């Protein structure tokens, strides 16, 4: 099927209506972009992980493919093999509702120059180019083959934004300054290069994550000496930024943990990191820089332990099933008591009234300091993220 022979417009209009119904597509100009840019050209195949961990491929020429491409779902579009032979996601087409939510938050105006970190399929760049013109859109990805195919697909549709291969942490200095920077991969810290390349008063929208769930999208404004702004109220998660054009090395050492060796305590808290993303971000100030998460000891009822591992040898394991009093057994070892640290910060967060993302903000300065704050930048409560 070619882009001209498939009946995609009706599906694109249906997707736009669905996005409008959920409130993320209230701007007629963005609606026109969603209805006009064929997502299927950027996603000629996608991959779905099966329960056994293997990936199945759905490619063009099937109705299942075309239907999925115009549903409001993220689609995995590129896989790579890790050092231990597993295939992992290295690129995807973001869920359309999230893309539109971000584009709206970014407040792009006519004439603004926009830098995207993470070109991926090129679809987001196409939406931007459709609205603001090729000359105002710049996008960089660490994946050389991804950039090549994105460029071809954009050109097939008549879009010619500037695409570059490189580490997005460096921005794209040769085309700076920009009015907006949007990152579609998560970063543990915001690179100062982005601040240097964005005009004063310009905006940077990025997912700051210290672990799979410890963080969220934050909209930062370029002030004289800092980037500063608030987290978006609703949580979102992007794939983590990579250091190389390859599968990221596996940082998790969950399989090497032996819960019975650890010091024993108990907790009433849910061990799932997605149940408490705010306290996990705040706790990251006192936790190892890289935190892996996984499960251990599978039984008929599911996994026995939730496990966190730090890159410094610290670890903790929490039983998935609580006892009759709602308490779960905790085991931990290594230099940092991961669960103990998390529980302390969780307690402080509860004492503050369990503030959500809407009450939190971030200040980044040229020396690399990252300070998360509650309500106001110079308010009483702040947490410094390790850099
Ligand atoms: C969610 S995908 C981007 C989706 C894309 N915006 C689209 O519309 O298809 C994340 C992308 O970030 C890219 N990425 C990861 N690390 C990077 C880095 N250091 N510099 C630039 N891009 C990077 C990945 O290769 C991947 O294509």
C-alpha cells in the first residue's frame, strides 16, 4: 500500500475527533495538522511485545496495522539487541494525545524556531513543519538510520525540516537560537546546552526522570541565569535518553539480588514505583544515581518480590503480597538503604499534604544544580537532585 492508496483520511479525522473529545485538541490549527499529516507514512511497521517477551511485527498491508496507526496509542517502531541478547525498544511513535498535550503546553507561535530532541519516526516534526513551516523546525536523533528514514518520509510528503544525527544533549548549536525546545526522550538532568541555545523567555519542555517513574514533564522558561518552571499536572513517561546509537546497556542487576541476605524490616507502602512517582523523584536526592527496577521469584500468583537496585551495589526487595495487617516484608542491603530513604521522603511528602505535580517546579542553573521546589522557587521546601 502506498501513502496515496490507503484510506487514511477518515481514520485521521476520527483520531482528531477522539483527541478533541478528550480535550487535548481544542486548537483548530493543531486539529488541521492531525487531520492532514498521515501518521501511517511514519509508522510503516510497529512491534508488540508478547507475554513471553518476544516481539511480533505488524506491517503495512494489513487493516490491523492501519487501524492501530490511527488509534491513540504509542507504537514501538525500532528495536535493538542488548549486550545480553535481549531486544529492547530504541524508538517509538509517541501516543498522539501526549504529543498534542505537549505541543499545546509548548505554546509555539508563528515564526518561532523549534528544536526537537528525538526525531524518531519524524511524525512530530511533520506536525510542527505543517503548522510552522520547514524553516522553523529542527530535529536531532542519536539514531543515524532513524534520521535517514525520517528524512525520506518527511520528504515524501513534501516536508523539509532540518534533521541531524547527534547526541541531543548537545542541542543543535549550528542553528541556534531557538524559541522552543521539546524533548521526546527523558533525561536525568537538563543539559545546560539547551539553555544556551534557547532565547531568553523561550521554553524548554522535557521529561525529567531519575528512574522509570521518578519524574515527569516539566516546562522550563529561560530566565537570565537559569531555567525554571513547573511540572505538568498530568504524569507522562518517555524512553530514556541513550548515550550511543545502540541499545542501552542493561543497568539492572535485579537477578543478582538474594532477598534472604538483606536486613529485614516491613512497610505498609505499595512497592510499585508508579504508585508514587512524586516521592520517588523527591527521594532521588538521597538515592543512587541509577536505579533499576524489576521482579524476582515468579510463582503461580505472579512475582514474589519487587526489587530496586542501585549502581553502587545498594538494593532492596519488597514482598508483593502484604500480610494480614497490610504490611509487606522488606529486605535491603548495600551502602544506601533504598527503601528506608524512600519511606522517609514518602513520610515528609505525606506530612506536606501529598502534593501532586501541579504544586512542584524545577530550577536548573548553569553549574548543573537541579532543585525541585514546592509551590514557589524560593519557598521553604526544596530537594536537590544529584547531578
Ligand atoms: C519516543 S521516540 C521519539 C518520537 C518522535 N518524536 C516521533 O515523533 O516519532 C524517542 C527518540 O529519542 C531518541 N534518542 C535517544 N537518545 C537520544 C539522544 N542522546 N539524542 C537524540 N535523540 C535520542 C531515540 O533514538 C528515539 O528515536
